[in-house]
């Protein structure tokens, strides 16, 4: 279980990263939404989960985030007070797509159960 300190720090990081990525990163990565952050207890590693609006934006966002990782890390250090600036890993958050697939399947089941 995560400590309150770690959860607050993750929340602050998520907010700062959203601002940095959408307002300060110069790479043309499109609109990226930060959906979550997972910081290790030793504060050395940060996994950032993100999503984009369309399928075609995935590759551009992934490449842009990876290419801007150093800038993002430096900007994060200036915005969030931490004793260690973590190494960042970006991961595409597939939970929205999985949820959408489940909703679609449930809708199909419901349609089949409805009498004509």
C-alpha cells in the first residue's frame, strides 16, 4: 500500500506533467492526456501512463514523448520539489480502449436479448 506522501507526490507530478507536455514541449505530439503516474517508493523510477484522442496519434505521441524525455524531466524538477528526479518511462494507457470494447460487447449482448 502506498503512503499518503507518495500518493500526493504522484498527484503533483501528474498535474505538472500534464502542463509540461501540453504547454511546453515543442515536439508536435498532439493532445496527450496523462491518465496516471506510478512512482516507486525509492522515488527513482516513474511510470507515466498516457492516452491520445485517436489511433493515428499514438505513434507520434510515443515518439514525441520519448524524444522530449530529458526536457520533461528537467521541467518536472523545477515544478515539483523532490529530492530525487526520477527516471521516466512512458506507457500508453490501454484501459480506456479495453473499457470501450467491454461497453460495445455489452451493448451487442443487450441487443440480442431484446425481443424484436
